[in-house]
């Protein structure tokens, strides 16, 4: 049995369900009741398929994530840390083979990197930079 409840603080719905003798409570990350009802029906379908033996949960799966992902995920998705300008320049320097460039070329590159970091910020996400940012 699964059911929805409204989180008063956030205005978002969460779902509660039992599986394998455990209770699970997860946010469905929506304020739209229709969307939340659709998720509720899918969760009930997945639990039914598991109970009927038509779907098998992997032994290393976390049941809450597996059920909410329609039987596709074993655990939480990993969110990659964005590559900052500082990280990018550090990786570049580490990957540069010894003797690949002249000493004053490396000195000039470091000076330019320092200017980039001062103007754009060391924590700026490298992939988010656009032409306007670079023109600045």
C-alpha cells in the first residue's frame, strides 16, 4: 500500500510505502497533484510486480530508490562535481609533460591563468562560460 501526503513546509508531495517489512518515505519533488498521483500509481505497480515475482530487485539495490525509479536504479544517482576554472587550470598543469614548453611560456600561461581567476573567479564553472564571460 502506498499513499501521498503533502509536506506543508515545502508544498511538495511525498510518497509513503511499505516494502519488505520496511516503511519508505520519499519526496516526489512536485507540487502538482496530478503528477504525484501518476508517481503513486507507478510505485504501486512496481511493488505489485515485485510481489508477483515478475520483477526482481537486485541484491545490492536500495529498495526506495529502486521502486521510485520504476525498477531501473539500484542507488541514488551520483552527481558529478562541476569543473571550476581553478580545477581546469590545475589539471592542465598536472597533465603537461615535463619539458613540453619553454619556461617563459609556462610563466606567461600562469600569468594569464591568474588573470582569468581574478576576473572570472576561481569557482566559476568552466562549462558554463560563454562568449560574453570571455569577452569581459
